[in-house]
């Protein structure tokens, strides 16, 4: 990306990376591995549809089997430039979120170059996706479409479930102190916070966020020096949007495994 120093801030063990730019910009790269090419095509079509609801898309040549790219509208609250690509049974999405300026078409050229490099390396990942150690298919009840459910281990301490519509439930576990967990609970942010004392003094939920996915619900629990984030992120408004009640049962099961 042009004229900026980027620092790696999160390596997600074969699922992707997050970089922070010198001006505060964020670059996110995500890799989705699928059981076969047909499933990859189906999921890619869903991703294109979802991304197309945020921005107009155009074909991007020379990236895998098929690629699409676009930028958000000038008046969008969160500026974004994204490239989505399909290659065999892999899907790659790479996005830049600039701070204080427009995500215009000038970003798409460099972003497409990064995507070409990344799509050429997806098969070199050492990550082997397996069963999720934190979630089971029964946790999707009431949240995801069980008939199209996919459950994947996505890295060290993380896994996710998603359905055909790309509604997602994810768990990420990190090692952290109790003080850090409490500080997170007390921080100000764009989401409404609610304490969950039945899961411990460090447990809290976030919902009804004014930035990002406003339909998402996230619960944080802490135990034995580790914190787990249990996220439900529907593509569209959902009966569980803006509530932590149903997700608490899933969080309790995750906490029991910490």
C-alpha cells in the first residue's frame, strides 16, 4: 500500500492478518477455506451479495478464478475499500479502512496487487482446520440455519460457525489478566454494555453498536487467566439482535471449557 508503514497487529494462524497503518488506517485480510470448490462458489456468491449491499462492485481481473472490488460511498459512516476473490476452494477478502479520508478508487489498484500476492499464498498456510474446541452445532440453535451450517477451527484459540447467508458465530480466546478484562468492561465505546454477574464479575456483553455491525452481540467472559469473546454477527437484523440473553447460554458453555 502506498507511502505508509504498516505494522502487523494480529496474525490469525492461517485465517488471515490485521495490519495498522501509520495514519491509523486498518488493513484486514481473511482467508476462508472450504471443503470443495462447489461450496466455495456458493459461499463466494453470498459474500459478493453481502459486500454489494455496502458498495457498488466491479470485476477485478487477474486474481484467482474470479474477483470483485469496490469502495464505499462518499457519505458512508465507515469508509472501506475491499477486494474479494475466489480461487479453487479458497475465498480471500482484503479490506482497507482509512481514517479521516475517503476510500476512493485510488486504493483499489494497490489493494488488488496485495490480493494477487495473497491469493497466490493461500495454499501455503500451515493451519489445518478441524473441529471447533469451543463451539458445537447445537450452539447454533436459534442463531444460524442448521441445514447449511459450517463449523471450523480457525486458529489457535479461535473457531467459527456460519451458514449460507454468512450469519456468523465466533469464539476467540486469549490469555489476559483479570485487571485487563475488568478494564475492557469499563471502557467507553460505540456499543451498549451490560454486566453479566451470573458469569462472573468480569463478564459483560456488548450490543446495539453505532459503529460496525449494529446487529451483532458480543459477550466477554474470563476464567483461569483467559478471556473468551463469544460473538454473534448476523448479516441482517435478527430476533437476537440487540440482546445478550440467548447468547449467555453459549457463553456459559464456552466459559466452562476455559
